């Protein structure tokens, strides 16, 4: 079949073509993700901590009372319900399979969002691949609530963009419900998304924009929010610079958004109805999710203690610096604010749509740069460094708030032009206090922004070519056709094909773990020998349970042992209150033969150079166990008679 005939058939059935192409990309992504996620295991084992809390919740233990957690109840209600409804055992293999589906599903949703926003399949496929590359960080801590947050944000973006199709009320209702679920999964991510949504509505929706006092209160709160969030550590230079970077990036978008401000008395196109529906959806979801968790046993104060107070305490003992070009990033941010002010002023005074060559090229280039940054693709050296996938998108996102001069857009599209960059910039605050996987997750929110920039660039270039007529029109059409193939091909090669080959090679070269519930795992030395050996020792020494220093909670699943109550997180030295530690000590003492597994190297990461605190669980582990064997960095200890009540 000729290439022209293939093109004709694809054009005749656009929906079928899109489904087929998304499916092909998803299959390739599944291969790359499968061999990647099952060939690594993070020593700090957040995965194990989350799985034992899920297992305890499914078995009827009370969340935030008998189960230690700093994450919202929606995570437990959703995944606990899935495990229980389908009778799936809580295992490492099951958790990673779920994460695979979340990872690829979220990528597809981001891609479809970009396609619906721009009307271009090629940008949808490219955005899907960029999101997939960014979300590779989900393999670091499988089953972490951040995966669910990504999925909720992806559905939120698609639901918001779906309002362009005329179902504004349903779009708002769903978006509000998703914001409620996000807030009750990870409070900080929920607050950031709500803040971005509220400010976007205030600067683009006529009934709210008219209330000047409310508009300025919301804008001021949004700009102050980074300083308030980071206030605990403003004594550190990188935190101060991050706060300024956030403020300036948000300010650039708000300045550019002057172009899309509503005019008095205009038809709002249903955006006000969207806001009202979103508020209703948020309240309904919030009440239902809270009611469900309260029915399972915990008190409202226990929920508040876990989801808010204990979550805020994380920054007291676990901080990972956000790496970005100190000084240079702020210079770029100041330049972004200045450029936004100039561009908005020029755009507001401009009436000639025929001279759009340079604006089209700039928009398209900016969009490609954003997508490349998100996907960790570095075609040329960029400053700030491309090793950080967030800084460049933050500083360039304002461009999407200025629509092409030739684009006669409805009010809801203008609302989206503010919503998408503001929510994305707000979500980058999640890199504090721990800038680990959160950096990649934050970058995925910029995918739709990058795609819209490219589409805007093509709109400007089309206006320029039509004004010139002649060969310019045909040349642009040919160039666009080449770009539609080359862009997703380059992204697919880098993020999927090459990654799949590397991951497959690694997976095949490593031996299978061969432990209960982890049969799909392939780990290399020394991890393979260490975990096999620890599970063997737990059985050989007839341990009824164990306590880790710090916790390695996946061993409970692999050894078939029950974890003490309340569940003990990996960084429990500071994460658990003294009251919670006393309860854990009582549970360990009541066990017939508790053991201990000590890894001083891992513990040092949580202690951050500080002396070990004198707390009940610390003293219990130090005084009631003696060394019996050593495997790599792990000291395996058996109980002294004083370790149990029977002793």
C-alpha cells in the first residue's frame, strides 16, 4: 500500500487512527516500563512501608491510630478497595503491576489532553511520550501515593480541557471532585492545584474578575504561598532562591494573563458555571471520602493528626535539596517577568496578524524546549541545565497565556491558558522538602503547556504563510507534515525504544529474586544475596516478627510475617511520636520471638548527622537484642530474654 493511501485512510478515520497509534506507543511504553520497574529496588523501601499499611487497612486496622501514615484516606480507600474487591494479595509483584498501569494510563491521559487542547494527534503522541519519560520516577517508590496523585492530575487536566466540548458543567463537577480526592491523597499537592485553579478563575472569569478585592486577595495569596510553604527553612540559601523562583514564575504568568482578562459584560461561555460545579464537586468528594474513612474507625482528630500534623513533621527530619542553577535561575526568572510584561504590552496594542513569523517560531521553539526538558531529551546545551526538568518549563510557561493574534478563542479556552501553567507552577512546590521523585512528577504537569505552545506557534506561522500566499503556504504544510512524524519519532526513540533495550538487558542480566510475592523481580548483586539471606535468617532464627533500624518493610511480605502495630515507617526515629513508639514496643514485647535488623548506613540518612534520639523504640532496640549474623551492611540480631514480656 502506498504512503499516500495510508495517509488518506488515516485521515478518513481519525478516531481509529488515534486509538491505534496510542495503543502502539502504549505497548512499547509497557515493555520499557515493565523491565525497568522489575529490575530495581530502592534500599530505603518506601514501597514496603506503604504496602504494609495497605495490608493492615484491608485487614481492618484503624488508619492513623493503628496504622502510621501521613497520606490521605483516599489512597487507602481506592487501592485498599481494589485489593479487597478483586481478592488480590498485597505483594511486591501486585503493587508494581498496579503502578505500571497508573504510569502508562497517566501518560495516555496527558497525551489525549494535549491532543484535545491542540487538535493535533502528533502533539498528543509526543506529549504522551514526554509524560511517560517524566513519570519514570514512579519506579523509584512503587505504590507511593504520588502515583495516584499523578493519575488524578492527569484526569483533572483532561476533564478541564473537555470543557471546551460544551459540557462545561460536567467538566467542573469532575474537576472539583478530583481536587477533593487529590487533597485527601496528598494535602500539599491538593492545596497547590486548588490555588492554581482559584487564581486562574480570578483573572479570566468575568464575574470573579469584577470583584477586584477578591481577585487581588487570591493573586496575593498565590504569590505569597511559596514563601509560606518554605518559611520553615528560609535560612538555607537554596530554599530562599526556590521561593523567589516560584514567585517570579507565577508572576510572569499573571502578567502575561492581562492579555486574556475578560471584558465587562461579556458572555463568560459557561466558565462561571464551571466554577460553581467545581465547588459542588469538591465539597461532595471531600465529604464522601472523609465519611468513608471515619466509618472504618479513626476519629476526626486522628485523621487530622496523620494527614496534616504528622505530614508537616516530615520536613523536620527529611530534606533533600532541589538542585538548580543557583543565581542563574533567578536571573532567568527576572528576565521571564520582564519578557512577559513586554510581550503582553505589545500583544495588547497589536492589530496586524500578518507579521507572525518570529512569534510563531518563538512559540514553537519554546514548546519543543518544554517538552524536551520534561522528557530529559537534550538536543542542544540549555541553561538552566537540562538535567533539571522543571526550571525551564517554569520560566517559559507564561508564553502560553498569550494567545495568537489570529486565534478567536472562547472564554473557556482563555481560562485554560491561565489554569494549565498556574497549576503546573504551583505543583513544582512539591519538590520541597524532598526533591526526589517529586521533581519528575512536577515536570509532567507542564506537558500540556508545551504542546499548546507548539500549536500556537503553528497557528502564527499559518497566519504568516497565508498573508504571504504563494509557496509559503505549501512550504509550511510540508514542514508541518514532517514535524508531525519527526517529533513523536524522536521522543519515542529516546524515551521508549532505547530505554526498553537498556531495561531489557539489565533485567536479563540479573537473577530472579525468587521470594514470595516478588517472583517477577530481578535484582543484581549485592541486593539479591542480601534480601535472600535476610529472609532465610528470619525463618532460620524462628522470628515471629522483627523491627528494622531503619525499617525494611518489604521483608514482612517476603518472609510472610505480620508487622507490629502501629506500622513502623522506614524513618521511624523522628517520624513516629513517642506515644506511637511505645505502642510499637508493647506489640514487639507481646510477640513470641521478635528479631532486629540493623543497617547503620541507611539509618545515617535519616539521622542526618544528628545523635540518635532517646525514644522508647530506640532504647528497646538498643538494649534487647544481640548480633547473630551479618549480611553485607545488615546486622541480624536475635532477642535477649528481656525483649519479650515472657522474658
